[in-house]
C-alpha cells in the first residue's frame, strides 16, 4: 500500500500488542481481522506436510497480513508468529470491507505470493 492508501484506514485502526513467541493468527482458523505491523517482526508458518510448519514469509514494520481470509472468505492460510515483541494495528472484517472494499485490487497484489505455498 502506498501512503495515500494507508491514510484511508488510519482512523479505523485498533492497536494490538503481542509478546515474542505469541501467535497472532493460526492456520485453519476463520479470519475476521486484518493487521498492519507498526513495530517488531513476525513470520508466517505453513503446514506443508508432516512435521513442523515451514517458514514461508518474513514480516516487519509497515507490512500487512490477514487480508487473504477477508477477501476470499477462506480459512487462514498460514499462522503468524511474533519473533520479537510486536505492535500491530488491526481492522475487523466489517470495517475492512467498508473502508478497504474499493482497495481490494491493491490487496490482491500480494495474493499471488501466497499461491506458491498451496
């Protein structure tokens, strides 16, 4: 998202804090929230087979996640774990669709990245 796109959602955001090692979302859960990282780092973990989940993405300040489940109504495609103390701002599903509905094409840009992990 560019600065203008981010400014459209500024008033609707809610701050959430997570400790290192906490999961923000879990793969397979119903997704009702979109997140933007304001401080810290996180990783996406996906179960690609038997055994431990595989790290499929790194996230840091300014990056976002959780949009896929809101745009497609699918379950969460990956788990997101804080690897440092983490501060995010979030939008619930209704606010996301009301505020970002016209921006759904912008958010779908990153969905191509996720397809390679199916």
